[in-house]
C-alpha cells in the first residue's frame, strides 16, 4: 500500500496545483502567499477495500490485505476549499480516480473540476498503460494494425 | 456488473506463461492470447486453428466485399436461402431480433454499400460478434487456461478461478495510441463502436444518414454479439442511448460524446 499512499499524496498535490493555476489566472487577486504544496496536509489511506467500486464510497474497515477495492484519501483543506481523492484498485492497479469532494464555492470551480479530473485520470492510466492485456476500440483495422497499441501487445507475446 | 472483479489476491500475471496468435480475417486483425501452463501442446495448436478456421468460414459466408459470398449471392437472387450456408438464415433472424431489441436503432436492412451508391442488406454489425463468440467454443475445453480474443477491437475473454482477470484498455477515440479507461474482466465481452468505423459511418436508421452525435460507445456484458450490437445502436442513437442501456440487464456502457466528454451508465465497472 505504500506506493498507493505516495500516489495519493502526489495526486492531491497535483490537483491543488491545478486549482491554484486556474484560480491565479482568473485574476481574483489571491493574497495568501503560502506555497501551494505547503497547504496540503499529509493525506493518508484511511479506508480499506470497500467491496464497492462506486466513486466516493467509504472504506469498509477491513484491512488492505487483498489490495482490491476503493480507497479514499483524507479530506484535504486548501485555501480554495476541501478536496478528497478516491482511487479504485483491482489487481494492484489503479483503475479509476475520483474526486468526490472538491471546492464548489463558485461556478468556475465546477468548470475547473471538469477540466482537472480527466487530466488526473489520464495521467494515472497512461502511467499504467504498459500493463494492459488488450485494447477495445473502433479504429483497429488490418490497415492500421501495425501502428496500433494492440499490435504492440501482440508482438510481445507472439511465439 | 458492479464491485471489484477480484475478490482474492491472485498470482502475478507475469508468472503464468502467455502466448499470442494473430491473423488478418474479414479485413480485421484477430488476435488470440492464451495464459496457462501447457501452451505448446498440439491440442492448443489445433484449437487455435479451429477458431481461425471458423472465422474464415464466416467471412466466406457473410463478406460484403466478396461477390461469391453466400450473402452476396443470396442478395442478387443467385442463391436461395434454403440452399445457402445454414448460418445465413440464423444471422438474418438474429439481425431481426437485434432490430427489435434496440428499438430499431440497429437495422441491417438498408445500409449503404461500399461504394455508397445503393442500399443493401448488411449484417456486418452483428456478424463479427456472432462469429467470434461461436468460434470461442473451441477454447472452452482448454482446462486451466485463460483466453482473450480481440477481433478488430471487440474483445471476448475468460479467466478460470485462480487466474487474474484480463485488463482491457478502452481506446481514446481522439487518440488511438492512448487508453481512456482500463477495466479488469474475468469473463465476457467488451465491444466498442465508433462514429467512423473501418472508414465507413454508422448510419442513423431513422434519419437515413451518418450518426455524428457521439464519437464512440463501449459496451461490456456477457455476450459479445449483443455487446457489439448495443454499442453500434448506441452510436446511431446518440447520448440518450445511455438511458436506454442503463435498463438493459447485464450490460453497461461508456460513451464519448462529440465534444470528447465521457459518460457512462450507473453500473459501469471502474
């Protein structure tokens, strides 16, 4: 679980940075000067596997022996409001990232969240994409096969 | 369809031998991956060959490219249905079922032909899933063996108890080198249809023109043929198809709309 804990920490930091960036470019004249990263209390994996992959579900209190399930980080208070990140783990891989609690004090927050979430999710999945077994997609044809992700996966296992 | 696929810790995937075979059939790459202890046996080779032979047979019967396929000959009146390969009548009946199950959004009856100069009967949107699930019967007798068939982006998998699930990446329609999501499956189908598929468009049967409201729809569920049919119907229907699919038992969907936003049914895994 150590890797996942570290990952949650960096994710929360990244999310805070994204909020920070957008807020500062909105010209709302934030006056606090504390560094963004410093505003992040240490997040921790507080839930065990919950037996539910629904985003934002609460850890069930079991221990993390199996590794699968949904984990939630602590609620982190930032100058823009509280943030919480949950991740879903299957076979020791992160399969989803959700942010059930995020600043929603103004309409721009909603917009920022819709922008930041896909970035986080993509970054997570990119980092693990070498571990996929196969690809489902609409564009795989014989013509384009040799440049496809599926071809790379196949090549690794042809005998 | 909710809840983690895995309930106990599984052995490392890397510890189980894995082997792949790829052939180009029906204009599509078809890859079969096996995981298990005895992948070098002649039995395995025979079963793999039987899967590919089944798919090549389906191509000979159903190809819309070949003038000599049973389908083409039947369509121009040169082959009575009763004299055609018996699977032709089976597939035609399934296409009618599919039209009814999708409330008319999957319709093989009037689709543009390759040159776009006339409408023809084209069951291709159903045939691939049907043929792959049928061919997969040759793999079900391999004990203690996981298998994964990927036919041009439509996937059918199986993993016995004690082996890890297959990790299926779902292609980003905006960038096929990337994946949008990863889902772990120990059994069943993952089928994706896109607004532009193999150079052709999915037709909105009610409007009679190419559907453009969504980029891609992925459907997971027990049966590859139905998953693929539902994905194709959902592309034709547009974003509101998610409401319809949410009520279809056993199937869940992920939809990428025209703007690239991702939506899913409430029970989508992961």
